[in-house]
C-alpha cells in the first residue's frame, strides 16, 4: 500500500487530520527502517516528500514532519516551510545548505560549513550566492578541486581573475564558463597566453602519463570521458577550457574567431553558435565539412541574408531545416524552404512573430506546408482560423485543430473529413465539449493517442474517462481525473499497475470515507 499512501499524501482534498496521521506513519516507518534495514516496509522518504510538497501543509505540520523525518528537511526548506530558527546546521547540514542557497540561512552557517569534513557539503556551499568574503576565501583555498571549481562557476570577477591561475585545469575550465569573468582573462584562457601553465588535470590526477582513456573502458570505477588524454600538457583539459570559453558570450570576439579553422569539430561547433560572428567567419563556417556545424550556423541570428540564401541550397536537410527556424530568415526564403525541406509541425520563430499582413499572406499560400506552419499559431484572427479549419489538407487541420475558439461543429467536421489523421489533435482543443470527447472515444478504428489527450482534458465526461481506462497509457491519467466516477476511483486503488493506483489515491474526488479507511 506504499504507493497508495504516497498518492493519498498528494491528494489536495485530503483532510488535515489525515495529513497528521500520514506524518505519524512516515515517522514510524522511518524509525523501523533505521532499526532494521531488512524490514519489509516502504521507504518513508517517498511519503515524507509527498507530504512536504503539499501546498496546504501548516506550519505545525511542517515542523512535526521535520522533527519525525529529518530527511524531509531539504524539501520543506525548498518550499519555504522551514526558517533558520528551525535548523541546526551541525545536525542537518543538507537542510541548512538549502536555506543558504535560497538566501534564508544564517551567514554564520557558511563559516561553519566551509570547514565541514564532507567534500560534497563544501561543494554545495560553494554554489550558494552571497557568501561572506571570508568564506569565499576559505573555499578558494580548499584542497578539493571540485569545491574550488564549483566556486569558480559563479565567482565574482575579482575571484575569477585569481582562480584563472589555479594550478588545476578543472578550476580554470569552470572560470571559462563563468560569464562574469573579465574578457581579458577569458582571452588568456582560450589562447593559453598570459597565464602560468596548469600543473594538473583530471587525467594525470589518476593515471601515469602519457595516457589516453579508451573509449571502450570497462573499469567500473573510472569516470573519465572517452578519449580523455594527457601527455604532460593536459591536452584534453586545455580543449575543455577552450570549449567553455567559446560557449561564453563574454569571451572577446577576436579571441574566439581564431578557432574557425581549428581541427577540433567541437570547438568549431561552439563557435558557430556565437551571436557575435563576423561575416567572414560565418562564411568560413558555412562551408565546414560537418553538417551539424553548418546547421547551427544556419539557425544563428547573427548571419546575414546573403549567407542565409547560400545555406538555403545546402545539401543537408538538417541545415535547411535549421535555417527555417532562424528568427531573421526572410519570409520569401522560408516559403521556398517549406517547398524543398520537410519542416515538421514546429512553429518557426519567423512565423510566430509575423505581422498581420504576413499572416494573411501565409494562410493563403498555395503550399500546404506553409499553411500548416501558420496554423500552428494560437493567436490567429477568427477569420483566418476558420478558413484554415476548412483546409482540404489534413496536416493543416492537425495544426489548427488545437486552436482556441473553434466550435464543436468545426471540430466534428474535421473528424468527419479526415478521421484518424486529425482525431488526436481535435481531442487537445481546450474548447472541445464533453459530448465530442465522449464520441471520440467511440471512433472506429480507435486512436490510442487520443485516449491520452481525452484523459487529461478538463471537459472529459465520466463516460469518456471510463472508456480511457481501457487504454494502458491513458489509464493512469484517467485515474487521476476528478470527473471519474468515485466508484471507479475506489476500484482502481487495487489496480495491478502501481502508477494507476497511486493516481487514483491522488484523485480529489476519492470519497473522504475511503481516504480514512486507507490510512491505518
């Protein structure tokens, strides 16, 4: 019954006195687990987590849950249910760290935790904002690389400058990710000039050099990336630093563009995504032999119209598809791409922001793919929406079917004309009435995806939901729908599928008397 009680703990209609009883159950089982690890009980943490997430949990209940199941502290603190006065950082550093991360902890805790013997606690502390300066200094000098690297990720410019000289390459890589790192320091990291050489990396920390990590490494205790290598120059680590700096928008353009012809695919790829690409570098990347690089370049708003027209003729459909999703692609070029490239039912940014006159032009296009794309908008004028709702092409109807404001008659007409091709999309329309949804469940042949959409629809009727229970994937969704008949909800509490039973227990329409019977 553990899954049922966990579902019940998340039930928004659960009476307050039953919440109290579930807290006691979670506490009793936590005690039993602590006393006997082989005890045949469910993990109290699941139940405690569900209770901690309740929006109506009172202050007294939160304190009671924390006192009885301390493992729930982090969740309670995250939800704002605990204050600094409730926490002893020595006894429960994990919860104290959550409050520090949220800016609600005692600054003195940071000084205490900076000396915590558990590396993970110090690493977690290093990620907290607004730490006292003396704590930052302590963490910057921490003997564990992971702690200093975590600090470097969000460090102030002053600290980032210092950590860029850290002897370990992993710390420098995190400095390179940090967007507050001064541009001159990022340029030095990416070029390797102006900084003392790193003395260590994650490869030579563990292995005798020269060493290259095998792609098919079978060691279970090894977590080095494939092909990680070090011959004394920390080449893999240097590559990682450069990749991070190229991804960092604060890295100076002139330092980044030097990698346009670098032999590393990953570095050229990172460069292709930058928003500050000069035209000459963009043109170089447009003929890169790697299609993925050209595709990311094609979607980059920094490229100009002339280069877009070159990329529109690229042999790779992925490049042309990416170009169609460039927010600055000229409309005429987007229309021509729709004729030559399979774009799929994803709304391009250029069409999403098209002004009314262009929307009208797109809706009248002779190309059904163009009409399909504009039909994906959910703010169409009623006249254009209604015109698209009578389109002869099923893919256009699938795009417009979820649009708000369509009448029942329009939705039924779509199903009458195209049946299974549009039925699931019709079921997603927020204005679809319950009678239509119920009729859709009776369609032959049935459309399995439609059952899932109907099961989560707020207009679903009891009859429609009962029909959805026959579909394995829709069954857990329907089990949690408030419109499902109470008798069916009760029956589902003993379903063989635990997800279904848990959803039924979470259903707010579960009779209160049954809730009381479920809680021992």
